[in-house]
C-alpha cells in the first residue's frame, strides 16, 4: 500500500506556527491540526531562520 503525503499551504503552516507559540504543548497542537510534531517543529525553525520566505517547499 502506497503512503499518501499531505501537502499543506503556506497559510496553514503560518497559522500552525503562530498557534504553537501561543500553546504550551506543541505535540498536542500537532495532533489537533493533524500534522506530525516533528513537522511542526521544522516549520517553527524555518519561520525563525527565514525572514522573507517563511517556508520552503511545495505550495498548492
């Protein structure tokens, strides 16, 4: 069985990162928005490191 990868748009990622800074439990937030905790941490790191291009990768 082939694994289907989900692709999230920039607005979704920005909102998830914003919410992650407002919450104390990032893992719980990741479950709520149905992404993995490591992906949320990666997006947080990307948003801190890049000023103009917040997220690299595919966008729908």
